[in-house]
């Protein structure tokens, strides 16, 4: 019995470690993707418009602005519906925000705008892939998703309606603060959801998590 107990604990620990590694990898990929998209010159993804506005207004780096926004959202979710928050929520945000600033420092863009457009498109795709991979670990939602689902589930609202309303709100606030709305914002809304859903399902099946 004792041996079986230790074996179960070992398997649980191994499973947790695998999920944490997946979260870190997903966070890095998502951070690299959002950095490519953000600095290509076509505006920002929905939440990134708010980061830009906060960074511009308070003279912060984009990574720090994303972290400040995330902390606010996590605190809201903890008060409103703490079931949305788990260790993965915190780990993802720390790795993600740190990597955004690291990648922003070293990435170089082309002088050709058409080429930067494809860099932006690649960035949006990588962001969605990383987010889907992170989500497959099922160790808590990202800060923005935590707020979305907390509001939806507590009030019996449709998730897609809540997300659309939040997207509009953060973009408006971001633009008022100096963030940039552009084609990147629109493309992110259109293609990120399906990619995240596809990668999430595939990762769960392939990685057996």
C-alpha cells in the first residue's frame, strides 16, 4: 500500500512538472509572438493596445505594463471568482511579461513595410499557438481569460459576449491613453480564437494532459 501511495505521488508530481514545463514553453512562444506583432507597426492586439497606452502614459516598458494590467485582473478575479486562478495563471504571467521585454530589446525589423506585415501575421499566429499550448495544461486561466469567465459564469452571460465587450473596452481605454489601434487588432480578433482552440485540443491529445 505504501509503495502504491509513493508511486501515485510520483506520477502526480511528474504530471504537474510536465504541465509547468508546457506552461513555460507556451508562455515563451506567446510572448515572442505578441512582441513580433506589437512592434511591427500595425497597431496592437486587443489587450496590447491597453499595454501600449499604459506604457506611454506612465513611461513603463510593454512587459511591465502587461504585468501591471495582469495583476489588476488577477486581483479582480480573486475577489470575484477565485476558482479561475491557479498556479499556472501566475507562472504564465511572470514568464510572459519578462519575455516580452527581453524579445523587444533584441528583435530587429525590416525596412520594408510589406515584410513587417508578414512578421506581424506570424506574430499573431505564434501568440495564439503559445496561448493554446499554455491553456492545455489546465492549471488556471490567463488573467484576461480569468476575468472573462468570472464575469460570464457568475452572471450567466455568454462568454463570447463578455469577451467582445471587454475587447472593446480595453481597446478604447488603450487608444485614449495613447495605444495604437490597427490592422493587427482586427487580425488578432479574427484568427487567434480558432488557432487557440485548435492547438489546445491537439496539445491535450498529443501530450496526454
